[in-house]
């Protein structure tokens, strides 16, 4: 018996181990019971059901109101739905954005000898006899419109492009943004000058049978605000950046001698802010500067006037042979021949106070002068010269024959030809 007990010992022990394993397994099933899904996630929250119902009602109400509005406009106000009003609706639209791309590629277009060029809202404006075009920096055509101009001139502001036909042809001007032609107007007599402020107010100079010059001043909505009639010949007109002042420079004969009149007035004012006369001088160009002063270039000098008409500074230009002068809101650039043959040039750059800031000697046949914010570009027949006024550095690069104009695209200079345009690389 004892032997049987001893023999059964290990068997009992093994049996106990086996049952113990089952006990552990059973206990583990008790500690981690199987989750039972009771369908609670299928139940909807009453709060969100209420909000969803309200939005559904609002949706149908909006659709109904839109339908009623459309029917009302198409019936009661059908006479006001015109292409002109639609263009007016788009007048402030800017689909390009200034300088939206980092680089400018070459552009190919059909041009002519009377083409005008400029940078408008980061795109190249090309105005030919018969076509108005805008090209993206990538070279793609973004806007195109036909015109009936024979000798088009381009005026660019921050808001619009103004294009007018200079001479005795169509007597017409048009205003565009980067999306459409917004306005067009025709006079009975030729347009001689036009200018536009950064705000979109503008002035157009023409004449009639009774007056040698008539200046029409418009606001940014193309509404006529003022008419200035002169028995003198208006040679320059300039709008200030704020768009609330216009400067009119005219010339007339006074006892056999030339005499100039500089008049400044508000765009809706019949009374001039000031009027000054300059004897023996002919006004050639005028420009409002960043300082708020008015610079007028005459045949023998440049004069800086304060907003009250006081003479601040005078730049003497007498005795300069074959003189060329250009100005913007930052600089006045004077170029004159240094020798009798005219191949050597002297370039003088003046600041807003008509003080000399830089002088440079160059050679060649000058085509055009382009002042920028802090640089000046001069286009010659065979090359372009870039002058950095701040660093006093001068860089040159060759151009192809028959270059017509240059334009600043940011810090990049674009050279324009009759059939295309390309960026210039002045190196480091």
C-alpha cells in the first residue's frame, strides 16, 4: 500500500499541476471579461440633431432668397444690367498681384515702331497700334484687347492703365486694369497729354475752337470733376500721388517773349491753390516728388516749388548742349554732351532737393533714361547702363540692336524691342 501511495505520488502531483493550469486559465477569464456591445454608439445626440435641422432650414431659405433676388434683378432692374456696369464692378479687381513671380523670362510679341511699354501690377504691358496686351513674367499672355489707336501712349499707375491716342486721329483714351477695359471716351479734338495718380484720378488735355487747351480732371470712378480752360498751350500736366491735386504748366506769348504759368488746384476746385509765372522759360516736364513738392523742368533750368507755390530750389541748366532730362518722384537725371561731337556724355543725378548726389561719364548714343526707386538705367544703342545711387556703382551689359525702351521689374531691368522683351543680367 505504501508503495502504491509512493507510486501514485508523482501521478497525483502531475495531475495537480494540470488542474492548476486550468485554474489559472479560468481565473484569467474572470479578470478580463469579454466586452458586450450594447449598441450605444448608434444612438444620435438630440442636440446635434436639432442644429442639423436648423442648418437644413437655413439652406433652403438661402436658396429661396437667392432665387427671389435673381428674378427681381432680372425683371425690375434689367435695364441696369449692362456691360458698362459689369466693367465698373470689376474695376478694382487685381488677378495678378504685383511682382508675384521671382524672375522674368523672355517674351515674344507682335510690336511696332509706335509701341509703348511698362510694368503694370507685376506684368509687362505692351501697347501697339491695334492691340493692348499684358504678359506674365513667365511669358504667357494674360490679357489682350483690341484698340483703334494709331499712336498710343501709356500712363501706368498703381490702380489703372491709361492709354490715349496722341495726335489728330481717334481723339480717344481708354482705361484698363489687369482684367478688362473699364472705360473709354472720345473727344472732338486731339489729346495732347494725360496723367494719372496712384489712386486712379486722372487728367486729360485736349482743346476746342475757343481755347488752346482744355484740361479735364476725373476721379477714380471716371466721373468728370473739373474742367480747366486755358487760352495758353498746356505743355505738362501732373497728378500728385494722393490724387487730390493737379499741376498744369502752360506757355504763352507776352509781348513777343515766352512766359510760363504754373497752376496747382484741387481736382474739384475752381480756385487755384497757387499760380506762379516764369518769364522767358518754356515748361517741358513736371512731377510731384515724395516730399510733396513740385518739380518743373524748363528749357534752361529745373525749379522746385513748395505746396504753397514758394520757390525752394533752382537747378541751372543753361549752356548744356544736346541736353536730356528725366525725373520721377525720387530723382532728377540730367544727361548732356561733354564734347562737340556728342559721343561723350555727362550724367548728373539729383535728389528731391535738386542737390547733386552723383556724376558719371559715359559714351554712346542715348535712347532713353529710366529713374527708379534707388537706381537709374540708361539705354544706349549698344548697351544698358545701371547706376546704383546708394552704392555709387555702375554696371553695363550689351543689348541687341534696335532696343526701344527699358522697364524695372523689381530690381530686374527689362529691355523691350519691337518684337519682344527680355531681362538683362548686369552680373555681380
